[in-house]
C-alpha cells in the first residue's frame, strides 16, 4: 500500500466530513473514487500494529474500508467501544455520517489490558438511504439499486502517544520574548 501514485507533496489528511462524503458514500453507492487510495481490509483478524503494509498509511494513521461487524476480536485482543456515536455534519449542516471511537485491549474480553491504540469507525446514517417520493419518481426509469448503507465503514487507526505529559503548544517568537522578560531581575546591567 505504500506505493500510491500521488504527485509529490500531496498528503492524505481528510476531515471527518471528507472521509464520509467523498470516500465512504462513494464506496457504498459504487461510484468511482479517484484516486482510489483506501483499500478494503477485514480488520478483525489483524492486531493494530499489523496494519502497516495492508492499509493506507499517512503519517502515523492507517485508513481502510471494512465490512461492518459486531465481532471486533483479533488474535491478541479486542476493540472496545467508547461512548456513543458522534454525529458528523456537512458544511450545510446536514447529517452525513456517524463516528464511533474504540480502544484496543490485549487479552480476552472483558478482562483485557488497555493499550494506546485508538480506532475511529465512520459509518453512514441509516436515514441517508431513504429517498423522498419526488426523487424516486425522477429515477423510476433507471434500474432499481438499493445501496446497503450498513455494510461498509471507514476506519482510521493510530497509536495515541501517552507519555504522561500533556502536549505542549509551540510558542511563537513574541511569546518567548515576553516570557524572557520575567528573567530581567537575574540580568546584571553594567553600572
């Protein structure tokens, strides 16, 4: 998967909305996606550290399509859900998808040991598959195609760095100058 034919300098940092609208929705409705960079992968036989070379990687994140399942058990552990589905809205304030967080645990459920591996699973809402009566009338001459919006998800997996320190924001040059002014009492000026 490392040999993606993208021009130099291009990076894959999609927003939640872009993942759902431009990738997952196109996958489910069988529309082409150019470039087709996200592979299909049956996640659950793989432990998260085995994704390298199998999933689309950008930086420290792996992306892939997977068939939706309730069984999230791998050879060495399992993915445990956190919280409830988070709604994803378009810029037009329309519900376009749902996101669920999972944490990987080593061992057998429910008594495994928590790891730093995190997965965000994106799915389409069930309501996106329903059509209005006017839309169905305008497409009545086309063959009936019923997309199954519950079959596919996009997963984004990464290892969360947990070094015990909160991430420090980088200071601007002016911030450093103002902070250094506190040290004026330690500076000795010539007399």
